[in-house]
């Protein structure tokens, strides 16, 4: 289990997360678990959450800002940014366009 948390400070009262690292044949891998508290059951949760939302929520606002800031300050291409931070192109593209 890793000590990192990717939850934005504003959401700490509503969410909890755990990051596990595992050794694989190709190097280190990660499993990320995000738990969100709700006061009432939501039968439509599957419809409320879609893939883009999950990608968006997987990283804290602080981390997203750090990625974009580093990319701009160091003049990194998207490919270089992905490699440096080990994130998907979908995440970076989403953050750039917001």
C-alpha cells in the first residue's frame, strides 16, 4: 500500500482512496480504489458515472495542475508529459481542454 492520496482537499470529507503498488513482469503497477460516501442509495450510479468521470476523478486537482504547469514550464510535448508522470493521453487531453 502506498502513502499517496489523490483526493482534492475539498472532497476529503466525502471520499477516501487507497493506492496499491504491485510488482509485475514489466515493472511496477498500481491499483487505485476510490470510495465516495453517499447519504442515500443511488440505483442509477452506473449511469451517473461514465469513463470520462472516472478518469477525471482519479487524480486530484493539485496533481492535474502540477502536470499542466510542468508541461508548460518545461515545454514538454504531450508524449513527454505522459512518460514523465506515467498517465494516459486521455487524462492530459481532458485537462488541457478544460
